[in-house]
C-alpha cells in the first residue's frame, strides 16, 4: 500500500463546535487516519484571543492568532468562526491556496455561497458543509449524492431546534409563548438575542441552502419568504391540537409552476404551519430537527436527529474531514455544486396552499353568508366552517355586542387571493377581528 | 469546459427494478448528464429471454442475452438480476474489465461482499450498493461518508417492509398472524414463498451489510443471529400494546464488550423485539423501513422512507449511477470499503438485553417466590412482575387446576443466563408453560 504524507488540517475558531472538533481530531485522528489511508494532523487552531477560556483542552502550541499563515500551510481548512467576515475572506484565501474547505457557517453560505462555490469549482477545490444544516443529521450529502438521480419535488424541514422546542412546549404543556420562550432561554435552547431563531432568519438561511441543492438553482436569501413564530399564540396551538394538527415552524421548498405564465419555478418559504399530528414531522419533539422530502421516484423520505449541539455539529464536520482527506489521498476533484437548472424563485404571492382562518364575527343572522361571499368573490374555495360562541359573548352584554368565533378551512388557494380575502374580511362591518391565519401543509 | 465522451452504462436484468432504471435512464439521461458533465448512455440491457413481458418499454435493439459482451464495452455495470450466480461472476467480470459496478443485490453482498470489495479495491474500481438496504432511503452513503468521522454505537433497523406490514396490521387491527400474512400476500407485500421475509433471512442480509459498514468489520452472514416473526402471536402483540410497547422485527447491530474476556466486539442479530410506542421506530407503519442509529458524537439519528418498490429502488440505483459517472468524469478511485477494525462478532449468548417473559403458572401460594428464585439463581434481575388470572382459570374447575399469567420484565441480563432461566422455568413443577419470551430494545 502506498504511504501518504500526513494531511494537514487547520481549524479556524475554537468555540463550542471548534473545541469539540479539535478534541475529536486529537483523540481520534489516528483511527480516522486508518479509515482514510493517511495521517490526519491538526496543525493549528486560529483564535482571536490566546487566553480565552475554552471547553476543550487544546495544547497551547497549537493556538495562533494568525489565521492567514495557518491557512497557507494546510491541506484542509475548517471554518467554525461564524459570521460573514472575516469568514468569507479566510475561506477565499484557503481555496486560493489550494486547500479544501469545510464550514458549518449557514449565514455565510446563504449569503455568499454562490461566490464560494464558483471559486471552488474554478480552482478544482471542494467546499463541504454537512454541518451547516441540521447539525449531525446527514442531509447535505444525501441531497448532493444519494438523490442526485432523482427529482426532489418538495421539502418540509423542521430546521430550527429552538423554535421547535418552544412550539413543542406550548403544545405539550399549554403554556404561553412567553413562558415557553423563557424556559428555552433558561435551558440554553435560545440565545440571549433570540431574534435569529424566533423570527425565522436561521431557518431561512437553511431553507436557501437546501432549496439550492435540491433544485440545482441559486437561491438568493432575500427571495426566501420569512415569517417567525413571534405571532403564534397558545390559542392557535390549542385550537390546532383540538383539530388534530400541530403548529410547526416549517421551511418549505417546492417546485411549482408560475400560475400566471405556466413556467417552472420554485418557492422557498419559512412560516408557522399546521401539519397533521400523525404526519412523521408531527412526532419531532423538543429541540430535534427533521427534514421530510418528497422525491419523484424515492417517494417520501425523512431524516431525523439532533439539530444543534457542539458535539453533534462536530460529528458532521468530522465526516466532511474524512471525505476531504480521502480526496487528498486519491486526488482529483469531487462533487461540483450544480445550478444548471436555474429555476426562477417565485414570490410568495404565487404559492398555492390550504389555509385555516379564524375570525371573530358579530353573532347575528346573515353573517356567515357575508363571510362566505368574501371568500368566493376572491376565488378562495371554503372546505369547512366551524363556529363557536366566543369568550366575549359568554361574558354577557356589558362586554359589547355578542360575537362568535368562525374557523374556516380553505381548499388550496393562491396566497395573493387569500391575502386579498383577509384584507376584505378585516374591512368588513360584520368582522370584529381576524385572529389567526395559518397555512396548512402536509395533508 | 472540457467535453467528455459519453459514459457507457450496461444494465443486467430488466425485472421490476431493472425496468424502472432503464426507463429513468432513457427519459432523464440527458438531465442527469448535465449534473455530471458527460452524457449517460444506456448501451444495452442483458436479459435471459428477449421475449419476456416487461413493465417498461425498452427498445428492442438494446436487449441482449449476451451479458458478458455487454459488460466488456461498459464504463458502469448495473447488476439487478439478483441471486448469487451468475451475479457474482458477472460482477467480477465487470470489475476486471475496469468498470465500476452498482448492485442492489443484498444476498450477494452479504455472502460474497468481502471478496467483491477486495477485488474492487485491488483494481481501483468502485462498488456502489445504496439500493441493497432500505431501497431509496439513503443509509449506505451516510454510513460510508457522513458518519465516517463518528463512532456508531448501535443500529436498530426496521429493514424488512413485508414483516413490518404484517406486524403493523396485527397491532392496528388485532388480527391474527395468519390473517395479516394473507392480506400481505394479497396486496403484494409478501412473495409467494414468504420464507425469506418471514423467517428474517432478508433482514439478516441487510443487518450484515449495515454492521460491516458501521463497525468497519467483515460480518459473515452465518454469524448473524436470526429469528423471524413466525412465532409472534396476536396475544403477544396485544399484550405489548397494553403495556405501551409495539412488537417490531428489528435488525440490531451493536458494539459490546465480550462479557468473559472484556475485549471489544460486535453483535449482529435479527429478532422480534418490544420497543416503546413513543420511540421514533414505533411510528414506522405499513411497509415502510427506518434505520435508527446512535453515534457517539452525532447522538440518535433516524432515516425513514419506503423500503421497497421498483421505482423507489431505482431512485437509489440512479443516485449511484450519478456518483459513478462523476468519478468517471473526474478520474481516480472513490471510497474504499474499510474492514480495518476487524472486531470479533460475538455469539448471541454474550449479548445483554432486557426481556419480557410471560408464564402460565399454577395459581397457588408460594409460586411467585419459586419463580423469582429461578430468575435470581441464574443471575437475572427482575424489574417488574404483573399477574393476571388467565382464561383457563376463568373457565372454571372443569378446565383443570387454576392457573395465572405472570408477565415478568427483567433488567438487562445476558442471553445465556436468560436461556438457562427459561429452561429451568420450563422444567419447573409450578410452571404450566412459558408462553412468550421477547427482548426489549430502545428503552
């Protein structure tokens, strides 16, 4: 057997993931080397401050603040510092120096992925990023390779563990959104600034990455429709539960035809949605992630596991290290990123889904007919209506005129038609308020 | 961009999977070629009889009965004829001619995989087999690559759709094993000769393949402990349901220490087992498959989807075609099969699991103490005992002496100790019969 020189690995960043990667490389480098056929050598770890406290015991002589010099001597560069800069510049330096690069940086990929993939392809280098979506759950490689001979029609992803934890607690315990968020923060499921998670930014970045891979199309992050969970109430969650649904923050990526031109396109969106409780995604509890997809030949598939955590994310990085190291042992380029399909990303107004609309209406004769006509005038077909007397009505006459709650389920309708319907309902004299509008997926 | 010559693909077999693969290659070869950067050309389909009826419309001029000649002109050979011979010889011919090979033949891999992988490695050729386990569910590639930097501790697989369908019907509808098997046969979930599925042979082949990959160890098929579902009764299934469990045919692959020598080893076994209903595997219904695994860093992961079907299996084959074609475009060897760990495969007697034992005993004073002492004398610790008056007792004195049913749950115990306990119980004067012994997994 041919003996290869050691493969030199540079690590940028020693935070929660970086520290685990360093530990695993130091502890298991020899065994991993056997799987590869060459020694794996961690040649250095670039950090901002040599004296910061770290969760792993990294030998002092491996630490450096000079990331640029470290990169220039490496075969494989692992970027775990996060953020856009200097991560982007450092990865470009690494690619230009002939190294393969591994990153878990979803923000960077969703923002500058196209540029990075182009540079990598021109230079015959590889860019690995299994850890960027759903941590240790293998989803990037299956999409890039296993399903490369199939046609992905749709992806439903629960790709943000923090918001799934919050919604799951609200569902399981009937607690308010504020209370669930407080618990999530206490238990470390949520960052001190929860905006990235709660407002769906994190999920939108992952959706852009998944859709790009699945549809062979570059997806600009700003083309991803994004709604977070900050508007989701306990009333919505318990009403969903009573109706056999569960509220999840979904990343939905789907092929669809432009309803106006008939041309092929894709839609990428992140929003809370109702899904049936017996859907495989309905059983994804706590901080777990899952990616459910429908392929033309393979049918429905689901990939499930922990979506976060330093050690879990490190596992995905190490898998990429082994892939990259094997490529160094055997030579030649690997998998190229493909955007040959280049489908247009359609705006949310062109998407068709089912909806559930909850209204507070005046409890008087003829109201239901007026509401129904608002839907039909805008071309939205009503599938089911459920009426209940609302709390205000039960409170007695001193609370104002009697009102009733209407829950209206629609057939598949265009987003634009539904928006116009909701606007009309809000302006209607018989409607007190539109209390909830949720899309229904997975039925 | 460099233009490559067409990649020549030979297909051996045009059964339910082969016909779908041929159709997909003929219909989508151009689009797949774009993903690869070279044309994909189906140069021929080897069949036994040119005039057999087929489910797909394969142009007559592509058909041949001369598999050997077809192979010699191909870059990629896809083997979908099944069985050991001539599949083995044809794949060796293909490897020796310099082709990469793709197979969905689990029996062949479980029996002659070691030989085929060695030949492939010596020749620098690749052997792809994503379709051999769990059809379209990507599990081979994640094990080979995504988790290559992690340490797999345990795999629980529902890898046979026919038996899962039978057990699921028994669980959902309370029907007998015979009735469920009859329905499965009617609906095409079961072959006319159900032995391969029902007796666990099919699952054992897949378990050997999965364990080999996960533990980097060659697993002889005869070292896989195998029990089918033919002994599973409706009484067991409904008792399991009442206790919050579900009976599944599991393929269990795990690392364990030899309890006698302390040395590292692995256990590979297929048997019916009780798993908690709220375990992710508990929600795998009908003919679906799922592979649940626990990795040291990644934690628990699950891969779920259809485990059979011509089109679904063809999707996995096409993914391998794209991988193999990319390798032809870029040159150089790909992923080598690794058996560097070479752990011993321990016999079932050295395995430790929990058990649930159901006994019919004489309903008289002191029986429970005698039963309990049989367990403790053999070193098996009892966790819980549940007693109910059995049907025989309810029937009155004319049915013989009063008996009671005892359901005994044990703590983790060695298989050998449990077997000795069961033998002692069967010989005991106070035991009428041992009606059920089931392992409990996933708790």
